[in-house]
C-alpha cells in the first residue's frame, strides 16, 4: 500500500519529483573532468618545459 | 599576449563555470515534466556540443594534413560551389514548379481554439466546422485518426463558423472549455432536427457535458471574442459553409475522408522533403567551403598533425563526459542507464573510433606514417558526426530531438547558452594547451638522433 502511495505521489503531478542526487552527480562529473584534465595538461606542460630546460 | 591568454582564459573559464552553476542549479526553473532532473541538460548538452566541435576541428586538421593549402582551398571551394549550384538548380527545376501548382491561403493562428497534435508540426490542418453541416458527421473521428497516422508531424485546429445557427457555434466553444468539443460536435452532426435551445440541451446532455456549467458559459460567452475572430477569418477566406479544410493553408477539395486527406498530407510532406534537399545541398556546399577555408589557415603539416591530435583528445574528453551525463539523465527519465537507441549508439561509436585514433597515434613511431594513417582514420571516423546529429530525426529515437530556443523557456535558454560558452572557453584553452604539447613532442621527435644501429648492422 505504501509503495502505491509513493508511486502515486511521484507521478501524480505529471512531473518527476526530486532526483537531485542525479543532478549533483552529473555536475560533479562535468566539473571534475574539466578540472582533472586541466590539471593533467598543466602537469604535462610543466614536465615538457623542465625537459626543455635540461641540457 | 600568450601569457595574458594563458592566465586570462582559465580565470574567465572558472568564473563562467561558477556563474553557469548558479544559473543551472539555482536560477533556472524546474522543467514542467522532468522537474529538477532537467538541470543535467545544462552540462550534458554543452559537453556534447564541444565534443562535436572538437571532432570538426580534428576533421579539418586531418584533411589539411593530407592536402596542401591551395589544393584544399580549390577542392573545398569547387565542392561547395557544385553543391550550391546543384541545390539552386533543383530548386528551380523541381521544387519551385511543384510549389507553384499549389494554392495557399494565409491562416493566422488563434489562441484558445480547439486543437490537438504536436506543437511543432510539419502539417497544420485547420478545419472549419459549424452547424448546420452536411458533411460533418464523423469529421472529428476522421481527424483524430489522421493525427494517429501522422503522429508527431500533424496538428489539427478547429475553427467554428457561426453560419445559420450561431447558438450552436457558441455551444461548441462552450463545450471546448470542458474538453468536450468533439463529443458535442458529433452529437450535433447526428441531430436531424433544428438545433434550438431544448435540442441543444438534450444533445449536450447526451454528449456527457456538465450541462449547468455549459449553460453558464453560454450565458457569459467567454468565447465571444474567439467566435468573432473565427467569423472574420472565414469571411477573409471566403468560407461560407462547413466543413472547410486547409492543410498548411492549402484548401482541400472534396469530402473529408481519410483516404483523400492522406493523399494531401503525403503530397505536402513530399513537397517539404524536396525543399529540405535544397537546404541540405546549399548547406553542405557552404559548410565545405567554410571548412576548407578554415583548413587553409593551418600553415604547416606539423601544425595540422598537432592540432588533429589535440582536438581528438579534447573531443574524447568532452564526448565521454557527455555520454556519461546522458546516462545519468536517462536513469530518472527513461528508467534505464543505457539504451541501444540510434543517438546513444552513434555517440558510443564516436568514442570508440576516436579512442582508436588516439591509440593508433601511440603505436606508430614514424612521424610521417603516424600523421598520414591517423588522418585517414580521422576522416573515416568523422562520418559518424553528422549521423549523431541527425540520428534523432532520421530514426525513431528515445532521445529527444534537438531543442531550439523557440521550444524551451527563456530561463533555460539563458542557462544553456551561458554554460555552452563556459565550456567553449575550456575547449579553446584545452585544445591550445594540448596543441602546444603535441608540437613540443613532434619537435623533440624530429630533433632526436636516429636509433643507434645494431652491432650486426655496423659490422656489415
């Protein structure tokens, strides 16, 4: 019965209710990927520059 | 300048991402059906767009790597010109004569009129009805059947002709307020006697209307303005009797039967498809010319190869993020993380193809071979990019069709555009930085001394 009430509550308005955990996960992955790739580029660039400085 | 950009672009990008997060997570309103889950769109769509842009850059660089600048400009320009000439020729020889034989009338849209079907139709059927109406029996059922056949393409709108019995016209629009327009229309059409007040009440009751509410609406006449607008439109179009049907403004002669309506609808869709061929040809021509001009800006083969590698890696990054975010969005909306739907499948193929491209570059040591082989692989892989874009239009897809600013709420447009530009800053920054790494790697490979020959070779 409680499952039926929950189901009715979630579809009753015709709008998906809640779902913020999916939203946070998606934004975290997007921003995390941009940050991590930026960091990897920075580290790779620094390594190349250090190698160039060596005789 | 480079130093300023090197510091300025990340600062601007991070600032734009911060504002974009506020716009997407706080400022934009929840979507009517998807609620807050829709907020995933503000990062999913920009990520996919950046991936496709990066792949376009990869394609241009790869073609440039295989062709020198002048031949590239010549071939691109010639292809572009050929496509534009073919498009214009097709328009003049086929499309314009076909359109010229069709008479069309301008029928302005009217708010609040009884209507059903898609909101973005290729076919709009305006049906004038009213009482008395000799050929109106079964009309609403026929039009509902037609909408089922052309689902997603057709919108049906009714207009009411006051005619000889204005009370009946008002009764129909009052019934529309209860969602009973079709029911009352069919009940009226079946009535053989005059539609006086007692007959209207009897018919309304038989059609399942809330009669007191319907009578209240009839006395208050909230529909009066709409009825006058319909009457004015009918006079302008020269309509004197019902039913009168117009498909995309084209008057339909003969009885409103499903077979004749289908012939007209198919003809109309064929006309539009022919017009779309012209748009594709001219569009392809302009794109070919634009891309070849873009490619001609890349001066050396080494630059082209480095830019191809950089754009592929950045494209795979944004593509992987886009696909992952799409899966997260799919779970609460479709109920599954993944579906082998045309859009998702073609996006997955893109990721596999460009990951293979990057792997190929790691396996080949010879710089010339690596550049040529990978350029060929990139050009073949690029075939998937337009397939991804058009997959939702070409095939029945679970994935929604691309939205345009006209289709979505203004706050969504602002949040989506802002986040797209924020991602674009990072696309430019990442591609530039990765390009410099590739150039440095290429230069070190070219400067490196050749491999020391094996002892056996030295002896020989």
